[in-house]
C-alpha cells in the first residue's frame, strides 16, 4: 500500500511540475515580449505577486481572456482556453524561483529625459489658474486628465504608467507633478506646458513618493526591493539608494513615505521592523535616517497640524500610537477598533480644539479623536467600512465614503461640529462612489464614481446641488494643485 501511495504521490508531483512547465511556456509564448523574461515588465507592467496584489485571480483571468480596453493588452480568448488561462494566472501569482533584483545600475539605465525644463517656458502656456487645476487619475484605462478647476473642462488627457499608486505629489510652486506607479515608474510632468519631463524606474513594487518642501529632492519607497530611492526632483536622476533595514540588518519593506514641511524632512514607515525613520533635508542631502523605535509595525500614518506628532497604525493593530517626533517617544495609544486608514484621515477645529477623524477599513465607523489629550471623542456609525475622507476649511462637512460596504454608492456628509451624519449623496446608484476633493476656494466638491462607465461628479459644496457630470473611466482620485501644495486643512498629505 505504501508503494501505491508513493507512486500516486509521484504521479501528482510530476503532473504539478508539468502544469508548471506548461504555464511557464504559455508565459514565454504569449506574455514575455511585453512583460519581460523575468516578469519585471517592459512595455507592459510587471507581473509579480507584489504587483498583482490588488487584482483577484478571477479578474486576472478576465484580463487575459478579454484584454484591457484603451491599452496595448489584447485578449487571448481565441488563443487560450479557460484551463490554460487559469494555469497561467496560477503561475503569475507564484513568486519566481529567483528573487528579482533592481539595483542602482538598473535604475540609472531606465532614466528617460523627454523634455528639459529649462528649454520650456517658465509661465503657464494655458489660461487656467495653475493653482486650481485638478490632476485626475483614471485607473480604468491608465490615463491622467488635467482639469480646469473653474470651468471643469479638460486641458489634456494622456496615457500614464500602469496602476498609479499613492497619489501624485507636487513641486512647492505647483508647476510639476510627480506620479508613482505600482511597478516602480516615477513620471515628472510639467503642468505649465502640459508635457512629460522625465521618467525613471526606481523599483519593482513601489508604495509612494514624497517631494521635499524646497523642491530639491524626491524620495520613493519600495516594497520590492525594500529600499528608499532618492532622486533629484528637477530631472529624476538617481542620487542614492538607501536599503531599508534596522540597525541589526533585518530588511524591511517600505510602507509609506511623506514629507513634513515644517520639519524640512521626510518621514518613512517601515513595514517589517520596529523603526520609524526621519530624514532631514534642510540645506543638505537627506542620506542618514534618524531612527525612532516604535512599538508596532507601521503600515500607515498621519500628522497633527503642526507636524510635531505622528499617529501611526498597522494592519494588525486595534488602534494607533502617537509618537512625539521631537523626542522620538510614544506618548499615547488610541483605541480604534476598525483598522484606521490614517493616511486618509483629516483634522479640523471643533469647539476651539483640533480633532482628527479617520475612516476604518474593517468596520463601518469613523473614529474621531481629540488631538490635545488623544482621547476618542466618538465613533460615528456608517453603512460600511470606508476608505477616503475629505473636507475644506470653508466646508461645514467632512465628506466620506462607505467604499468597502454594501452601500458603497453613497457619500456621507458629517457635520464637523455635531459629529452627526447630515446628508447622504448617491451620485450613481449601484456604482461605487469615493474620493472627494475640493476646489481651491472650497466652493465645489468633486467626487468619483469608480466604474469603467463612471464619472467625475461636481457638487456645489454648500447647496449640494449637482453642477456637472463628466464621464470618465474609473476616476480613482483627483488632486487640486493649490490644496495639495498648501497642505491645507481637510486634505491628505
């Protein structure tokens, strides 16, 4: 019997190996020319588990079968049957036998200069207010629209790299916008001339990037390989690669990178070690991190209005910890039961005191915290877990979604003083609504309908009357230049 069992096991193993070889052969035949021999990407994006973590296997099957509209990705339904597609997807979701690397030489070799800024006019070559432009990311077909924030008319629309991630960042004067794609490409775009300046690939799986408040440096954080990549913000040329590892040499992925303008520094969260880094850049190249010990692994964080304190959380935590960035000490723990999405949290004044509010990813609650004594004020019950929250100094409401709930087609308006839900908007019944951004003066609020046949819906922020609706392909986020460079109340960092 043991011989029969051994033989059966051998047959199963042989079949599994054959299926794996077959899937690899399918990849080489149909995918390699665009996605690279090592699945690191080429004209198409990287096809690694880290790059596909937002895509479910059944969605990946659909893309292979039907293609992706408005991209170079063709459908293979006529060449591959369902069984072959499923084996191919299984292969793509498995890590490669040899862990891929992306080193300084690879980064430098990827650098592309399209236009030199000094060869272009320094003044805007359009008639729109340069500080009231919106940069709209359409993730459905990987395009970006530059939108006039007064007339709500597109100035241009162009193809982006695959799966822009982490929100675009801006130069301090608002002229340039920086995009980071999930598979590591950084793009520098001139909003005055509506032209791409440069591109560079900093990694294989990139979380986000930040720009220094003097416009001199850009810092990108990578999951794969786990490191920070420092760039010259003027042309994206490589300055330095900084491995993400603790003092004992334990490596880590980078989970978030933000700039702290009053501190003239970058602040970096590390996903796999108990350290938080601050890299000062005032008058110097930010090469040496100041290491702060933290109790928990940090996935996400936000700042207080003065940037002295940091509120951090991890995917496993039941709340947040408050760290004094001046002395590096943890000064408080804040219970928040639903896995707070702190990077989307916002603050405002209530009864003369600063409060902070954040949606939660696991529970349908908005957590509101007093930023003076760090005590929870209220948990506002919503119709499901949310992802984004926005407001404006001139708005009486905090706008939030129930992005991950059953009623994800609603936007909730929370009265910032009473902390009660004052209004519910349903811009397109049955289709997910999320990510609100305001015009620079706060008069209008723009929200996204996240669907292939979605839209950008513009509301009068005071009367809540719909003003305009612009059809778009899954407009996942929109970012107002003036609000972002001013780090204004109600927007994210």
